[in-house]
């Protein structure tokens, strides 16, 4: 009886032992199935070289869009692509732009705009940009940028220094130079200050030497007498002036015709002696421009764009996390461009890309 029971236990335990022996194999197969299913649900990620045609084309779309959204300061040029990551149809990029010497009102195409050199305290913008692609057409989804100006204090003692855009003495210099321009040009119009673009000061033996860059806009006056109101931007002539001096004032203004794509050849340049006493500013920087932002005034350079909607930064990296310059492009015109993608095999992810300027 005992032998019979023992044999019965062995018979029943055999399938269980077989299952235990094969369990690792079964788990491995199930794991492969589960991982395969999970992998199919993950978005595909591509890491093309930063100098690839696809990356360059996407960066140009971003550049055109950001320049198109910029209503203050200067246009920017592409310096280099720091990183690119393509997830399905979304491009996430880190791009470095450099400020040019062309004001946003200047119709000169960006490729023809000189980049401000380091010796002139260049301004650099590190931007995170998200783009989408549909039917081989790229469009900007969101972007945020951090702008910083170079400092020349460590390499050049006594050189010009950037001063805040609301510096009292420098703005008095701007007003005085604009008054000289209005009294001496032959355009049959009076121009008002649109915005101050950049101010520098250099201490010399004869006093501070100011250099000012500022944009102007045509008003409804043909002379400086009376109260002058800027014309609508679509109707007004705009201009960009460079003024510098200490004792002697040098002024050079270029006038742009309204709604045209080429720069008017009209240019004015004079040397005038300035009086020791200058009247207080009649116009204040940014008061005539779109997107008036009082906090800009204490800065020494224009940020690439003011704060809009920081809640749309989910697609953007943390590269410029300390920046508050986040822009959603919902409800605004979108730059689109067809992107030609090569059919060749994917290349290694080589980033950052080639530096175009410095």
C-alpha cells in the first residue's frame, strides 16, 4: 500500500517538475513578446548629424520664424546647431544664433546682414526650438531663447562699454542727434524715435564719448514745430541711425521706404558741434514700438523675444531653463518650408555642428 501511494505521488509531481524546469524559457519568451509590443508603441527617435541638410533646413525654418516674431532690436543669423533629436514628426533642436547689425525694421535679407563681432560686444542667443513636419513641410511649434551680450572688460581696458537702454545721458545724446537730423535732411518730414537699439559709452579726456544706434519713424509733421504723431507703420518711412561723438557729433541715418524689400539709397551723414547743455528726451525708447515692455529699459541689449506663454515648453529641453523667454506659436503665422530628406543610410549623430562665425 505504501509503495502504491509513493508511486502515485511521483506520477503527479512529474508535470510540475517539468514546468519548473521550463519556466525560465517561458518567461524569456513572454518577456520578448512584451518588450516587442512595448517597443512598437514607442516613438522612433532619429539623431541626424547637426550639419546634415535636414538639420540645416530645420534650423533655417526656425531662424526665419524667430526673426519674423521679433519686434525689437536686431535680426539674428545662424551660428551653429548644438543638437537635434527627431521623434516621429517632431524636431527638437538646440540652436545658437548671433545678433546682426540689421535692425528688425531693416528690409535687408539676413544673409546680407553683417554679424556683430565680439569686439563690439556681440549678442548670442541660445534657443530651444520644437518643430513639426507634415507632408515634408516644416513648421515651428514653440521656442524659448536666452540672450547674452559678450563682455570686453577682460580684454580691453578703456574700450566702449554697453550702457542701459534707458541711460539718461546717452538718451539725451540720442535726442540731440535726432534733432540735428530733422533740421538738416531734405525728406520733407519729421522723424520720431522708434526705439533705441544699442548704447555705448567710452570715457575720454574730453568727457564721455557716446555711440548710439536707434530706429526712427516718420510722423505727421513736415517740421519739428508742434506735436508730431508717428504715422501707421504700413504708411511711414522708417530709418536707422548711427550717432557718435564727444563735442563733435557724427550722424549717419539710412531711410527705408514703406512696404518695400530693398533699402532706400537715401543716407545722411554730418559732423556737428554739440552744445554743452542738451534738452531732456522728447521721446522715450520703445514708446512708439509694438509690444511695449518697460522692463526692457534697464537692459543693455534687446532680448530676442519677450515672455509669452511658458506653459507650452513641454517639447523643449532644459538647456535654457533659466530663461523666461518662451513663446507659443499658436494663433500666429507659421513659417513653413519643404525639407528634402536624403534616402541614404542614417549617418552617425555628430553634434554640435560647424560654427559659422565664432
